[in-house]
C-alpha cells in the first residue's frame, strides 16, 4: 500500500499503531490515510477485531477529526474489516456530522458463505453514480465489452461477506451511492454483491479486494493476453490511488 501511494505521487510514511497510540496528534499532519490488508494481531477473536478496538480506544478523536476535515482514507481487506468495526464506515448519513463518541457498528465482514478462505482474482464493477473519489473515472476508462478481464482484483480472505444491520440500511447505501464497488461473481455471498463502500462524502473508502496488488499490468493472471492498447493506461488499482492523490492536490 505504501508503494501504491508512492507511485501515485504521495510521500508515504509507514507508522506502527503503537506509535500512533503514544502520539495520536501525528494524524493531524496526514493528508491521506491507508489501512492495509494482512492479518492484524493474527486475526485472533475475529478479523480486524483487536486492531479496531485499539484504534477506537486510542485514536477515535483524531480519526474523527481527520474524517471531518475531509482526509481521504482507504482500507483493503483487513483494513476494511477494521474500518467498519471502528466506525469509519459506512459513516454518518448525508448532512450529519461525525459523532464525538464512536458510533454503533452497522456493517460487518462476516465469514464467506462457503466457510472457506478464498484466494483468487475476481471481477468487479464500479458504480459510476457513486461520490467515491477513489473509483472516479474507472468505469469509463475501460470498455467492458472489449476487455472485460481488465476489471479484476485479487482477493484473499476468509471473512469478506459484507452485511449490514437492516434492509433499510442496505437500501440507503444504494440511494446515496455509497455502494462504490460490486462483484460480478458474488463468490462470498455479500449482500447486494458489495465489494466496497464509501462514506457519504466519497472520501473514505474500503473494499475487500486488493487494489494495491494490481499496480502493474504484469500482476494480472494472464496479462500477456490483454490488448496492448489497454496496457498503455494505468491499471484499475493504480487509478484508485492516483485519484486520491489528485483529490488532495
């Protein structure tokens, strides 16, 4: 993820969570934030649970203030799991402000419907009506009828099934455009086939697939068969990070 930000033109700084817990004010200088994938704290208890609790106990005021001032944030896989548990996503309803206290969790990434770890590339679609700054222009960049295989991302998780606390909440996410990315093959059973969501402003975004693992075309599982015309463009993963850096600038 640091490499993705760097290639997009940012100057990333990798900061350990213990360092932030000791000095939460470090986040005040951040213009972009990334919550990486992986298995934080070994995913003991549940995926992302311990890290989310640690962030909530020590960093919520600074995270809330960063969100309120419009700092773009992204989470991939474990980062998505952490962000929904700490309260950064789906975020306040349109027009509402960020709460002083951590909000009640309204979304989760549950066990995959097949109860198995999934490690492969999956097709995805971007919602062109979403306010998400990270996915801006991706739907228009590639012709799906010409190159449908371009729109893929790698996944690697056992708990990636997106679910919300009510049907009304799911409908609301659809109305506000917060459903930013969906699967073409809903392999993990996510509600609405949801792969990624953003907050109402479109600046805070997380998804279960890994865009940071698709920064060059030669990462695609059969990249040599892709049309050379397409490979003159940035990859979909690279575009996400470029979009965020451009938004900050």
